[in-house]
C-alpha cells in the first residue's frame, strides 16, 4: 500500500515496522540532490506495536522550513510529543526512520492526539490519549 491513503489504523500499522510514542528534539535540514529533508532527533517514550527502535533515533521528512507541501506531514516540533507510525528510511541507517505514508503522525496536545499527517487522509482527526493504544492496536 505504498503512496496510498490509509483508511484504518490496521492498514497503517500493517505498513509500519513500529508504532511509538516519542518526543521530538532538535532538527536540521539535509539536502539530497538539492531536495531538502528535515532530520529530527527523537527520544522514544514507549513502543505500542512492532519492533522497538533505538532509545534515540532520527525521523526523516521531506521538506524544510522554506519548503512546505500539502502532500507531506507537518514537520515534528521540538519538545512536542507524538504518536508515530514508522518504517525504516531508504538510507539503510538502522537509526533513521520515516513516517509511514506521511500519514502516521499525531501530535499530543493536552489529552488528545491530533492528526498532523498529509492532507486528504481518511484517518481520524483526533484520538483521546487515554485510548490511543487500544485504538491503534485494534
């Protein structure tokens, strides 16, 4: 289901190698063939499903502060907590991941996770933090 819009957490989870709660740290922009990628250092809070990534890992997202795309997820913000559906990046680096389908990202605000993935998704716009694990696991 590559480059498709997910309609359920089961579909999104099936394409992900891990689902985690994590806190974003500092970010930097790396250019590959003049295409910007934001690399955010992330600290693992806990694993909801799949294989555990390292305690600290990198999330790679297309774009940078000067490049926004409606088809990409919002870049992770420093010190914010997230629910992330991840798969390994194409670099082969075991500490670098990307957000599954650019749709597997929810930001925690208060007691609710809000969807900050790519536009056009059929996934829920928000999840109560207290039931996020059960909803994601199905």
